[in-house]
């Protein structure tokens, strides 16, 4: 199922989606920082771990969500004028 564009959504849907995306961004950032700390700790104990790829792969998801959030904020600002 394809998601609707922000211009096709109601204001209530936009506000709900905005809260959801902000929550997802915070969770992903927290998980990335936690994983980086764990990996650094493991790196100091042992050798290089391939797990270092995981936090950096989350960056693309965070950027995509940030772009969606920006579009939603712009649409909300247009409607409230």
C-alpha cells in the first residue's frame, strides 16, 4: 500500500503522522547511539566487528523520515495561513 502525499491528507492525519515520524526518528537516533557505544566497547575489548555497519545503515532511514517530516511541516504551515 502506497502512502498518501501530504497534500492528500487531512490536517488530523498530518498531525498524527508528524508525531509518529518524530517518535521514530528519536527511537532510531537513540538506538544508533546505543549501538555505536556498544560497538566501541566491543572494539576496545576485541577486534573489529562487522556490527559497525548497522548504526550507519540507520542513517538513511533517519534522513528519509526527516525529509518526510519536513514535507508534513510545510503542508501544515500552508494550511494554517
